[in-house]
C-alpha cells in the first residue's frame, strides 16, 4: 500500500445528540434547529467537508482506510463481490464475480491499492511476480468531489512507465519509479484507465480472463 500525505483533509461525521432529559416545545425546537439549516447538495456537502477537515492532517492509516472504502464502494456499485486477505502479501483486495453471473466459473482479480491525497503514479518491480495484479490508484481521497481512481494491470502500467522513459532510469533499475506531479504526457497516457461506473466489472473480467488463459497456456506448455 502506498500513501502521499502532501495535502490535509479527511472524512468526518458530525452527530448532534441531545443530552437533555426533555425536549423543548415545538417552537423552541424550531428556533434551535434554524442555525443548522443548510443546503446539502453535492457541492455544499463538499464545501462543508472541506471546512470541517481543512485543518486536520491525514495520517497514513486514515488515507488507507478512506482509499480502500472508496475503492470497495466502486467495486460493489458495479455488482462485484469483495474479499480482503488476512495478511498483507502484496494483495490488498480480491474482487470477484458471483458464480451465478459467470455460469458457474469462478472469476477473481487480485488488487493492489495505491491511495493518495493528491495526484500520484508509481510502479515498482517487486510487483512483476504478480503479472496479472490489478493496480488501483485512488487520488484525492481527502476530497469527495475530486476523488477518482485509475486501474491498470501490471503490463499496462509497465507500458505507461516505459513510454514515459522511466524504465531506463537508475531509480527503476534499483526498485521502481514514482511521481507526485504527473506531467501532461502522463495524464494523457493514464486517461484510458480512468474508472467510471461499469468499468470495474469489465476490468475485473479482463484480468480474470487473462489469468485463466495464462494458466491454460502454462498447463499445456
């Protein structure tokens, strides 16, 4: 799991509970409620979120939790099932299709999550052994209005890194390459992998199918 902590923010829930043993009459209750009236449209909710959390610094665990929950919500929205491995061995989540939706064939996809509070892209050679691992990059986790996700298989991410010229650098030879300031060229290369509703199911099916084909080729070689 990777985090970037360059900008503050977070997610907060505010609960107003009365500890008074009795409630005021309806007129008094109306007067008490008036200061809290607000427009909770998406835009206003975003401004409220920023106002509440603007001064709070995010630690790595907070970034991880919000990023993972954001990713899980997107997967579930696309009617995928999600499991979480008990131990961290390079796979953060496993997304899979219900057997009833695949005609009895089990289709699953391991996912490595990279959650950050800003735009950030990285690739490391240690994931080469998971050639069919899906890399999910969740950006701007501190701001619901800006949060977005990109999903690439390792070969796809390697192609992007190679086109950026990273695979010929000393950093890549040593471990990998990362940037917290994506260039216009990088943003163009990543654009096809920006995930929207419906894209996650197709992506998981693609990776799971590639995995099945790889296993068949290996078994018959």
